[in-house]
C-alpha cells in the first residue's frame, strides 16, 4: 500500500478524540504494529498523568539503546497491510521523544524549574527562497556579516529589504518566498514600500518587483501589513479561500491551517474581502472591525473588535480578552514551540484575560496564568500538561 505518514500531532488528536475520518483510517493502519501499540499506550498514560517529571540522562540513553535494538531486529514484512519500513522507523523515533518520561514512572514528581528552561521564546528566523531555487538562511546570513543577497536585496537581523530598481526597464514577474518556522518571526519591506510582519509558522510569496496593474502576494499563516498607497495599482493578498484588496492601509490576517476561523482585522484605511468559490458576497471593512470566516460551518461574520488584541504580537505583546485557554496555548505554542496535553476537556474552556510580553520566559507566563486562572501547568521537555 502507499506510504503513510504519522506525527505526534496526529496522536495528540487521537487522545483528544479530534481525528477526521481520513486520520482515523491512517491511525488504524499504524496501530496494527505491536511496537506502535505499546508506544501509544505509553503516550496515553503520559497524557493522563497528574504530574510529570523530566527524565535523567541515563533514562534517555536506555530508551535510545532500546529503540535501536528493536529497530535492528525488525525486518520489513510482506503479505499484510502495513506501513513502509522507513515510515515505521521515523514514526518510532518521533514517538520516542514523547514517551521517554514514561520509561521509569517510579517516584513521579512535579517537574523542576530547570526543566522549563527547554522551552524558550522565539526569535527572528526565516528562510528566503528565490525564483531560481536558491535558498538563504536569513538569520545565519546576517550573523556572518554578509547582509547583501543582491544589488537590490539586503538583510539585517530581523528584516529583509527590497530596494526599488533604478532602471525603468520592464522586468519579468518572478516570485520570492519567505518561510518563517515555528518559534520565529521576520519582517519584509517589499519593493513598493509595503511592510510586512510575518508571525511564526507563516509563509509569504511575493514578486521581487511588482509589475502590471496589481500588486499580488500570497500568505499562509499570520501577518500584519502596512501597504504603501498606490491608487493605480491595488494591493491584493491571497490567503486561503479569501482575497483582500486594498489601496493603502494597515491590517492583519490570520490564516493557519489548523484554525477553524480565517480572520482579517482592519487598523486603518478600507479593505474589500472576497471568498471566490466559497461565497458570492463581497465584504467591506472599516477601521476597528474584523471579518471572520468559519470554514467548517461555512459562515462569515463582521464585528467590532479591539484591533490591538489581534496585532499586538508584532509589537512584542500578547493581549487576550476572555480567551479560551486552548486558543491561548495554541497561539503561544507557535512562538515558544511546545506541545500541549489537556488532562480534562473542561480545562480547554477556562477563560483568561491579560497582557503578556512576547519575550518573557515561558515559566513566568505559565505562573501568571496560574495566578489568575483555576489551572495548573507541569512541563517536561517541550511538552506542557494542563490540569485543574
């Protein structure tokens, strides 16, 4: 059969009963392997633990040796439904990271503050992919003192700048792409003067030089735009199922694949939003309003909001007003790069309001939420267990 992929995130969804029909099929195939069944039972036990602790180096070594020994003894089997061998090994290694804390469960204790040090706040980090396939690690490039990619492209510690070409000669439309990983952020100054702040787990595809009668870019994830005004050349952001058209304005878009809602929040100016193939209606936003598209229920709604709550991340803050804890931790996990286990489903619905500094230590943020909410956090490695 075809090679199947399985990740720790899919197993988290299984534990929380959130698998789609297709994911259930993939899980059922994967769980047929006896080693995988044992891993899953360990992971399930970890999920249900009241308290967790950080494993010592001896435990990690024993776990790794044990895994390697079992892998070496296994041989690919034929004649039955199974995963390809390489897929099984890769999945086993990934899952080992999640079950190491279970190898020795005696004397389980609350994790020490030192274990929390493994979860850090994000930093400026991005990859640039040029039209010809060349790839640059922007952070590494700048740190090495080589901050010029070409005559018109300059990078510093947190921003990529495109300079407008001196020549008026027409150029071919070629696209560049900036990819910001989990735990990263970056800024881009496009050739027309438009500034873009890219949040974690986001990608922006854009022309090196804008040509024609429109300025079109493509976004996955989250970004804040300050669009340079040009009445003769509208700026269009294609993001998932929506197109946002502006002349000169400031706004934020959140479009993560695992979020149910796709949102556009307007700070200044005006925007026109369309959903080709999803809705025939054309929406117009004024400052202080947000348009939210519920992709699952196929609903689109406009409402007045405190816009700063949705764009504060670009200024180094998080602002939450009666937000569900599950949504808050999903937001924080992209920046601090951690996984979440909820011991009880009702904990997800706990509401929290507050302002957090984006570059605070993760342990300080957890303590602040604990002080103002009826929840408790335990951490091991880059995993957070939430309980009441």
